[in-house]
């Protein structure tokens, strides 16, 4: 199953290396494309967000993530959503659920991201954090729903668990989108393009869809 993505906004936080955001095109964004004619009836959406120091200063995240409930609602897809950080250490791991039928779900997402970014959990292990959420919240996942994971990070995954383990051992149907740095050889040659993000090779390995974290534009989740 292949489908998703989103657009993103600027944040302010601790000192760190800030990625350059490039508005190269409003209609063509580096990344993979695929047929989006079919959608599951239900999604359990888990956004795994790198909240380390560089991301606190970084990129354009909030407004893109608010598109998830907006577009799933428009498609009449049944969904629930949670946002976690990418640090599986029990001292730092945290998550906040988003209420699908809330009158202002996009504001709940903004608040969740602000809360997680303010805590500044240092870990950058998105795959392990996803497993940590699954292990502590098995009852949150609904029978028959497809797990939609959105990894957001300007560094590669540093998990102990492997991409192969996620793809072969996740106990449900899963679809993965990664918003991360592209491999150097896939980055645009436009002189205006600048990107300090590391290539997210491990995230890319597990992904159905990839989006360049250093590029802004008119993106949608589908």
C-alpha cells in the first residue's frame, strides 16, 4: 500500500543547525509518486517526530501535519491519530492523542507538537519509538485498521531495531511515509537548493513514500 504525505512550518526552540527550506515548486516536490486511487477504510495514524535540538529550530512542520485529519475527513476515511517523539528511552518517551471528532483537531496537533518540542527529548530513534508506542499501547490499535506511520526527522534513524524487523514483524497492515533528508545523489541540482539535513537512509528503506524535509511547497497527505 502506498499513498501519503503532508506539508510543514517553521518552529523556534533551542540552538541548533537549521535546515534551509527551499520553495522550489508548488506543484512538483522531490520524492516518490504513486497511485492514490484506493484507500483503506480505516487508518491508525502515528506521527513519530524527531524533537532533538536541531528540529526545534527547524523546517516547516505544524501546518503540514494538520492536513492529515483535514484530508482524511474529506475522504471519509475513519481514523485516529497520535503524535510521539522519537526517543524510546522511558525517561523521555511521550505521546499525545489527537481527537478525530474534535472541533479543532488541527489545533490539537499544534499543541501536541509544541508540547513535545518543548520537552526536547534528545533521541533520534524513530523505529524504536514506534515499537515503544506499540508495546505500551497495544489496545489503541483497532482490528482491521491500517497503521499509517509518518516519520519526521532531519537525521537518520539510530534505532537498535532494524528496518527489516519493522517491515516483517509489525503485527498489522502498515503504510509508511518519511519526511527526511534525501540521499545526496537524489538532491536537486538547483543552486538555490540548500539542505543541512542528513540523509535518512533507514527511514527511506522502510518507506512507501518519501518527502524531502528541506523543501517546502503546496503538499498534501495524499
